């Protein structure tokens, strides 16, 4: 039987007009929370980076709130086998 560990990558886009900010946060299987924004400016860059570490994308979800400005949150759920 294969045992898995799970992690979460969250992309947050906050903007108003022409000003916006994009950030990426990694929630590790050990409960850690790390700002990984400096590793890339696209979700693909981050997914490829963790894919090289054995992580597989399981699901993705998006929340959009356009009531007060523009906010998007994308959640990428990942897993990899425990070694």
C-alpha cells in the first residue's frame, strides 16, 4: 500500500485598477507555511518546480471576489509518495 503526504500551493492575486500584487504561499506536509513568491511569477513555474521534487497535482480550485476590487485565490492540492 502506498502512503502519501500532501501539500498546498496558494496563488493570491489582489488588484485594483492597474495596480496588483501576486503572491504564492507553500503549505508543506509538516504544517509549515512559506512565501515562495520569489521562485516564480506564474503558477506553472511553481508547479514545475515542485513537480521536480516528486509532487503531483491532485486538484485545483479558484475563488474570485470582484465586489471590492479584484481578488483571486487559486489553490493547488498536491501529493507525493512517502519515502
